[in-house]
């Protein structure tokens, strides 16, 4: 059975204001594609209420680093009280969403993800020895790389959302919904 070690857990980003959800999602997907991750979308649903919409999605992109190590970064996002608004920035009208966005990030290092060392009890014993003495330096290196990449995507999302803080001041806002 593959072993999973959580190396980055329950890191949060919260934002309240204007944003473009399609561009945000595209930014996240592009970042993972550029860094060699394959996408796995675990959840994606939308609920409509009287005071706005609620959208929830969970992405678990993964990257096979070696035949033995795999990275997984979980991005769980909840968007609440979303209302569509129209603002004018530099003479151009744009439709954005206004509401609250909460992101949670976790990163997991998966070893022996293809269960190659599970056939016999002796294999399991040798795997434990190899993990402890041979692969230890590789595993530590991959853990630090995974933490660095999880922090990068978190900062990428923060930067994207903070870009819209200044547009709210610049343009006038009209509710469309």
C-alpha cells in the first residue's frame, strides 16, 4: 500500500471582494500545467441562494516525480455570497463576481504509489530498510520541493486575488443580478 506523508497542511487564503472566477481557475490550471502536474478534479458544484451563489471545488493535481515518489497538492476552494457586478475600468465595462473566497492547501508526498513493494512480507521489510537508509535523502529533497511548490501556488492565488483589490477602488460598481 502506498504511504502518504502530509508535508504541508491546512494553509489558508481568504479574500473578500471582486474577482473573475474563470480567470482565477484558468490561472490555477495553467500554473499546474507549467509545473508538470496532471489535474484531478475531485469536487465541483454550485448552489444558488436568494442572497447569491455558492461554488465549491476541490482540485488534487499530482505529479509523478520518480517511479517511487509522487506529489499531490490539494486545493479546496469555497466561494460564498457571489453576486455578479459590472464595473468600468479605464472606460471598459467588465463583469466580475463579488463575494468571499476561501482556499485551503494541503500537500502530500506519496511513496510506492504503484504498490510494487507489497507482494510479500519480505518485500515490505526491505522497503522499510531502503526507505530508512537509501531513499531518505531523496525523500527529504522531494518533501522540501513539494512544500516550495505548494507555497508557490498559494502565493500565485494570493497575487491574483490582490490584483482585484485595486480595481474596486478605480471603477464604479453596478449590480447585475
